[in-house]
C-alpha cells in the first residue's frame, strides 16, 4: 500500500538530502527547512507536488516532491522521488565562494591562521612597547599636593 503523506524529516533523510534523520530533524528545528517561505517542524507531513527549500549556508536548495518515501534509498532511485529546482544563481553563489576560498576570507569568519596569530601578536607587542607610558612608578597623592 503506497503512502500519500510522510513526515518531512523522514523524507529529507530518505532522499539523501541529510546524512541522518537526526540532522534532518535538527535542520527543521533550526528553521533551515521551509515550505512556502515558512519554517516547518520536523513532524510536518508532505505529499507529491510540494516544494521544499533547504538552507545549507550559503545556498538555499529547492526541491519538488515527486513521490514520498519513508525508507532510505540508493542514490540511483532519488530522481524518482524528487526534482532539484534550485535556481542557477544559488549555484553561482556556491561556485563564487568555492573559488574565493580563504584568500578573501571575511573578518570574523573562521579561526585565524597561524600567520594571522603571529601578525596580531607582533602588532600588540610592538604597541605595548612603544606606547610612551611607563607603568613602573606609582602615583602617590602626596606628590600632587606639593604643586
């Protein structure tokens, strides 16, 4: 007996969009899975004809449900169950990021490299040595009363 509806987290796992069902469930809970521009819960049921958007930063993939499945399938069977309708500009964005790599890394993203760390250490050490202040003396209130 063929099913007409299935949970979205099960389907995402079955058609190999996510490696495990737990990851698919977490993606739904974090608002990365949407239908009609609205984030869906993992228990949301889907049917043939629905369009699902999955955000895997920096790209938002779009899939049309052709058929529902509860059990994980081989990669060769996936085209029978879904159609990838992701707009080309999303793939262009992915290619752009892949090409740029770490060369034009935006500040604040990812860990600094060893080179970045050395440059920062040299900069702060040089600033501390040449700031013109001498912290080896104590301010004594008596010294200011004489003036």
